[in-house]
C-alpha cells in the first residue's frame, strides 16, 4: 500500500487515509507544503517503531520543509537519512523538538524544556494550563499504555498557533477502558468519545478519570481543538461541537494532542 499526501498535512489527513501501518510500503510526502505536529508526531512514532523494516519515505521537495523536519529531529526519530544540511538555531520561544519518552526522567526533561521554551512567550496563566495539559497526556502514556509505555512528543509555537502532540504504541483507549470492569466498550469509535467525558475512565482506587476531559476543556475554552485517535476511532472536540466516529486509518495505541491560537 502506498500513501500519497500533498498540501498541508494534519492528523485529519492520516485518519481519513487507509493508514493501516502493517500494510504501508511507501509514504510519499513529496508535495507536502507543511506538516503540523498532529501529523508529524504519529508519522515519526510509526517510523521509529518500524525503523528496522520501515516503508520507503519520499521526502518533500521543499528545502524549507526539509530544514524544518531536520530541525524537529524527524531524521533521528524516524531513522531516515537526510542529504540536507541545516544550521541548528536555538529553540527559545518556538518549539520542543520531537522527543522520545520512555521514562519519568524523559518526561521531566520534556516538561522542563517546554517551560523554558514558552515561559517568556506565553502568558503565565496560559503556560500553567499548557504544562498541566501536557503533563496529563504524558502521564497517561506511562500509566495506561501497557508494556509499550513509550511515546513521541512535540510542542510548537508557530506565529500565534500553539500545538502539543503525543503518540504512543500502547494498548489503546478501548483496551485501557476495558480494564475497568464498570465498562464494556465494543468499538474504538465509542471508546475515544467516552474517554474524553468527565469521570468516565475513573478507577476509584487510583484515578479521578478527569484528565482527558480537563485537557479537552482547556483547548476548547481557548478556542482551539482537542483530538484523540485510537484503533479506528477518532474524536475531535471544538468550542462549538464534538465529533466521533470510525475512520479508515487504524492507530495501534493512542495519538492525541491539542491546538489553539493565542489571542
């Protein structure tokens, strides 16, 4: 199977494609103009997992985009060699590169970098909420992802856009919910919707079950969106609506994040 993308690439483009990772032989991003973190992070995560037998990747023609990908550590995470030289500029106030997180120490380092990068650029109250939301999403991986408790994460401020994206290759939302005997969730499309509701994932002994709901609420109250992709279920929340359903793309694990524009 070959996947061909063009224009600006977002997670919506991945979920609407036949993104069945076991069948992909080639990913063609030659005519892509820009890749948002929501798509870049799952692509990097997939290629990292498949680094021994990864599909062929046709890289963009744009030298600007190639430079961006190299600066984001896409080559290091994915294992793809770039015949492209890029001067590494300091990231202050702009981004935290694609980062492989396998432990609490890795998470703490990412969070420290996130604070350093954004603290002089973002209002204090907004920064606190960004840090809390990102910490919640990362902790979900380390707690709920099962034996594959690692992920790839990235944070970026592009002009007025703020975006944080995280992808893991764990057991996924439906399996995680099913470990709570109060729930029997037969479909991924239902699981991703339930997981973002207040208190639904609650484990009385350990968790409040409000983590994803809080992240979603923060993103939508900022006028942005929150997404959750697991299995063939995809959920997106906006300030004015929520959508959930079965999609063509299948993601083993969970890919999530939030986006909003600064006022």
